[in-house]
């Protein structure tokens, strides 16, 4: 799945200057002997993004291959956040793609969510998977949470590329918000989501069992958000 990460980075860099941020070495890479586990985390920022996060994790036993990315726009823009995560086991994929809406009004949905909904419809036959309860708050008409067979990985990658292409259009056309009330609403949404991710996402607990609770907590606080 390194090809998917490279595709997204190249697409971003062709549209906007992208600056990679230096992470503490102990958070940037974790590697166990004989390649039993390798975890690589990276961060970037741009004129529109407060933070772009990417993670690649590979585990030999049990087989696990993960890519996760999250696009956090600066709080002066009202555009959605974009997240995706593909977690491949020996037979299945847990696939999560989401366009997190900052506001819930109809106009916002038509501007920002409707184009993704059309893409989502092309992949409507992915077998649905039950979302964690806390994540339901952030479900939109563009959300995909599924567990298809590993054989459909290429289709999932294609879906991610289409979501990214649409998001790149929104990102590069973003205009700064001037209204103080709307700016406050954007900041409130971003802060709430980051807090929920840090305090409610149980994948931090699972990661902690592998690399240690303290390091997992730091990754969620310092790298993901």
C-alpha cells in the first residue's frame, strides 16, 4: 500500500507546497527485530492544512498491513476533514473512509458532501461493518465502513484515490472564513473531534498492547491530532 501513500503525496505536492514536519525519532519509527513489526508515522502541513498525518504499520504475525491518513484543515477554513484507514489481515480488510462535516446544514452538505456521495454509490456493495459507537457522531452521507475480502483491495485503493481527488479540489479552492461565529464553530468541531479521537478511540488501546501504552498515547496526542 506504499503506492497509495506515494500517489496521494505526489498529488498534493503537485497542487500545493507541502512541508514535512520532524517528529521525535521514537514516534517517527518503531521497528522490532526480524521485521516482526514496523510502524512509521509522518506529518506534513501546507497553506490549507494544519496537519496531514500518515501511518504505515506492518506486522508479521498475525499478518497485518495498515495505511491510515487524516487531513486536518486549518481552522480558518470550513471545509471537511478527510480520513481513511485500510487495515489488511490475511483474509479481510477493515476499510474506513470518511468526510467529516464541520456543519450539518443542507447547503454545507450539498457543497461538500454530495460529490463524495456519488463516489460512494459506485462502491455500495462493500459489505458494511459496525462502526464503534463514538464514531457514529461523525458519520456522514460519504462515510464508508466495511470489511470486504482481501481480493477487493485494488477496488478500495481506487475508491480512496477518487475521494482524494475530490478532496484536493475542495482543498485547493478553499477560501478563508471571516464570520466570527462560523470560525468559532469550526474551532469547536476540530477541538471536539481531536479530543474524542484521543479519549474514545479504542485502537489506541490495541496499539498500546503492541508498542506500549505511553508511546501509543503520545502518537495519538502528538502525531494523529
